[in-house]
C-alpha cells in the first residue's frame, strides 16, 4: 500500500491538475499544446488490458477535445516492475483518448530519478522513455510572491529541498503563500502536503507551520513527527 509520503505527493498533483502541465512546459521544456481545461480522469487503466493497471493519476488537457494526456506516477524507490508497466500506461491512455501521452514520473530522490530516466527497450526499434521530474527540475522557491503565484511548485520545492541547508527560507516563503488559505482547506491532499513539508523542515519553522495549520488531521501530524524523530531534529 502507498505510504503517506507517496499519497501526499500524488494528491498534490491531483488536487491541482494544471501543475503537471506547468512542470512539463516550464521545467522539462516539453511542448504542451494549448488547452483550456485540465482535469483528472480515472486512473484505472484496466478496461483494455486484461489485468488491472492503475496509475497514480491521469490528467487530461482539453481544448474542446483531448489534446494531451499526462499519466502521473510517484516513484520514491527503485521498483523494476514499474518500468514494465509504464509503457502499458502510455499505450492504454493513447488508445482511450486518441491524443499524445506523457508518463510523468515524480522522483524526489536523485538516484531514483536517474534510474527512472533509463530507456525501456520494448523490442526491435521500439524504446520507451518516461519524463522524470527529479530534484534538478524543482526550483528552490524562496520568494513569497513566487510561492503565492505557484503554490503547487512551492510545496514541491519544500518537499524536495526541505532537508537541505537553506530549507528555512524555502519553507518560510511557502508558509507566507498559504496565509490566504482557510485552516480547514478543502483540498485534503494539499493540506497533508503542507503538513508533511513542515515536518521536513527544522523545528523553529515547524512551530510556525503548526500555528498556521492547527486543524490538520492527526495522521499527518503523526507522520511528520515520526519523520522528525528519525532525523533526530
């Protein structure tokens, strides 16, 4: 079963469908066609293939019709089986929506990101490559105005760099950006992500986050507290 860390990253993207397209175009320099709507659709890809394939999420970009599909996969460690499944995701989504497809793998760990970027040989002349968002594609957002304008990217920045030196500036910028959000933020994934990001930062900043978000669910608080204990902070 996916752990809290996996679910928080997944829900960050599913709660904000344009985020995947933004990362592709602005950070990965992948040409993304013009679209007027981004929405999540079913991640159960078992309708065509005889066994169940379930991605972490599928974001469909539309402009009157589907123009681009993004299959979202969160990868926190190396699991060789996933590399056999990703091409199937792309094929099924391509057949279902009849538009270009990108398998976007979010891998906060540099080692896992390098592994996920390796090409998958499908047979003579056929090679599959996932598009991987690793640490090198995630900016260190330290400007509160930038964090406010791109909150999803800012949260991903804290998640990716929250354990590094200088994490305080990144976390404080994102904290300032959340000032206008209600404490009972309806987006559960975003709320959990904020809590997890806070837990990855040093204790003084963690206190500020807890004051800002006192009503975050108990499960999130337990997970972040455990993470801090493991780091000895």
